C-alpha cells in the first residue's frame, strides 16, 4: 500500500463528473519523501473498478496530478521547478514544462521539458524551439538548448 498524500491549500473544489479535485492557493502536497508546491493542483482519479467496489474497496486511485504556477517538487536531494508539472501515477513520471529546471545537489540543468523517472531516480532533459512573433515582420526563432551547470569541489 502506498503512502497517503496529504494536501493543504487555500481552497478546494470537487467535480464528480470529471473525477477530479482542484486545489488553489498555496498548494502544498506531501507523500513520503516527495513534496510538491504550486499555485494550483488538479488531482484526477481513475474510474472505480466495479469488482473492487463490490468487495468493499472504495479507495480511489490517482491517475495523474496537474500543477500550474510556481511549481516546486522535491525528493531527497532532487529539486525541480517549472510553470507546469504533470505527474503520471501509472508510470511514476514527473513531467516539468515551462522554464523547467532541476537541481541535484549543487548541479543544475534546464530545458524546455524535464522528465523525472521516480522509480529509477533519473531525469531526461529536452530542449525545444523558442519562437517569437510580432508586428512589422518581427520574427525570431532560435533553438532552445539544454543547459547544465556542474559545480566542482
């Protein structure tokens, strides 16, 4: 059995139709050694299995978490920040997008998207293409590259 998830926020609303719960304002969630903070968090639940419900198991299983705004996720010495985060419960992956950065100890890496594989304790960082469009034929397109800082002692 997995550790329970404890969530605190300024406000909460539940929607049965979409099997989701929305937490807003100073969201702080903890599960074991994992901590997630953000402006908003939506928790999506899987449909209940009728067989399990008949056996008296009414525990809801989380399908995914989606966090938006000032996202910060920590686990042991790993820290990730971004503007959006999706946690996929089935594969136990954390996907950070929007000014995504991750630190392990003193080392920092940044990119368009960071995927953290929780069970393996490893990360993948993906660059991207940054495009800016504006009036008067002002168009800029540059390659967003992965950047890393390695501190040596």
